[in-house]
């Protein structure tokens, strides 16, 4: 007999099948729907999740109702709420943030989550450069268990919130590393999967960050994959990095070490 959560996944997948996702992507979205519909309210050290229960009730109603668009929308509302848009910064963090001209903590959306499956095998290391409370990297870890998810963020309060969310999602301590720093001072380590959502503007010191990142991605031994939202990295990447997916919001690169163009996956 199927467990209750498997039954919820099946139900959500059958509802969401009408949308534009491929069957595997639809399945991952259904797993997230089942997760969010069943979790207790999250720990809320920053008082950011006041609408969790209301939005969760909406998600459960949409699951019962069976309409695909409504189910996806209800899920997205809860997902965006959990990203915690109003990131708090100390005065010092705020000054560093303003100097680099990055984006506030907008959620990167579910497209990267659902498209990442082929690139996060068990031994992979991922990094989110400008992670906010890290929900995106935590959900990647939850969906596709891998060796390590590194979360780099300038707001210490958001990292504290992210650590609490990590426990809430039941992710073991050693599977997530939190790095509290300004990306302008960060020297990226080799990673299999790099995710970023325009954490700094590509000018001045920000350009140095992208230059450093691109050089590291070019020189590391294992060919990395990069998922970049509101992409600023392209002008800094050498020609052997090719775009294998782009929809105007998300741009995905892989390093092609063979020289010949590779087909899209
Ligand atoms: C647009 S949000 C992306 C959040 C998350 N990565 C996602 O895609 O859902 C950008 C994040 O980068 C962080 N950030 C901005 N400037 C930064 C800097 N100089 N160093 C580190 N993080 C920074 C912000 O605090 C914010 O959390």
C-alpha cells in the first residue's frame, strides 16, 4: 500500500500533468507540493513567515480542487513567502550590499529547481552565490541529495533563518555549508553546480567578482554547470562555455571540454 505522502505526490502529479513541465519535472514539482502541504509551520526567527498557515491551507484546498494552474500558483505563493523577501541587513552588511549593487532577496523560481536534476548526482557539490535564507539550495538538496550545498550570503540574519529551515526540512548538518561573507571578498571553490541570481552588478568590483568566478569555472578540473538568473556572467565566460537553456529569466551554461557543440539535454 502506498504511504499517505506517496498518495499526495501521485495526486499532485496527476493534476500538474496538464502544465508545460516534462513528466520528470512534474514529478519533482509534485514532491515539493506534497512536502509543503504536509510540513508543520517553519521556525521563524525573523518573524517572516506569518502567512505560512494561510498559504498552506490554500495549497491543500488547491490539491483537493484538482485545477492545475491553481495548484501551481498556490504552491508558488507559499514558496515565495518562504524565501523571505524582506532580508534584514546590519548597517555594515547594508553598506557592503549597496556598494556591490546586488538584488534583494527575490526568489529564483521553481524552473531552476525542476531543471537541475541531471546535474546533481550523489557526489556533486553545489553553490548558491547570494543565497538569501538558502531555500533554493535547501530544496535542491532535498530534491536531489548530493554531497554538499554551499550557501554564500551577506546577511547573517538570513543565514540564521536558513539554518533553521535546514532543520525544518530534515537536512543533515554536513550536507549544507553556510558562508557568511560579501561575494566581493569571496574566492569560489571548485563546484559541479553553480547557481546565482545577480548577486552583484557587473561593474567595478562586481565585474571583478564575475571575472574571478568565470576564471575559476574555466580552470577547475571537472566541467561545471551554471544556472544563472538575470544573467550577468555571459560576457566574462570563455567561448567554451555554451548556453544549453535560456528563457530570458534563467540561463544555463555548461563547459564543453570536447570542442564540438553538444546537443541539448
Ligand atoms: C536575488 S536574491 C537570490 C536569492 C536566492 N539565491 C534565490 O535565487 O532564490 C540575491 C541574494 O544575494 C545577496 N547578496 C547581495 N549582495 C551580496 C553580496 N555582495 N555578497 C553576498 N550576497 C549578496 C542578497 O542578500 C540576496 O539574498
